């Protein structure tokens, strides 16, 4: 099924870009500082990950940054070339409303996962 957000020009990876029933495996190519600008709010500074061979980048929230740091260390330079398993799930959003989100698995993907899903994160 195609999520309606795939029809919009979204610069960053969203839950709608991921398979519903399995992890997407991607290799971190670059991590850089980024600013997200929301109308009427001050800019949010967050790390942004570029993946090898993928067009969409991923904005890294604190939860996902801590998960990656627990696997590969606190220095983003150590994350380069490392695989992560990304999946879609839900979390409590503003006002206690359940929202869909992107999360990183707390363990590096296995070699078997990497072979099974080399191009799982697809640009929309």
C-alpha cells in the first residue's frame, strides 16, 4: 500500500518510506549538523544522516542518536560506514496522541539482514 506522504516532495526519511513489516537496513555515509525550520518556532538543531546509495536523509532525534551512540560510540565520526536497522513504529506525541515514527534498532543488523535487504530504504 502507498502512504499519501510518498506523493509529496519530502526531503527527509519518514515512517511512510519504510516497509510496514520488516526492518530497513542502511549504511551510514555521513553525519552532519542540520537545522530544521518550522514556521513560528525557533530552528531545531539536529544531526542528519546520509546513507550510502540513498537519496533521502534521516533527521536524528535524541532517542535515535542515543541508540546509535550505544552501538558505535558517542562520536559521530565513528558511525560512518556502520549499518543500522531502521523500522516504523509509534510513540506518544504532543498531548499524548499516538504518532507514527522512525526508530533505530538497539543492535547492529546481522550479516544475514544486510544480504536480505540491501536496498530496503528507498527514496520516494
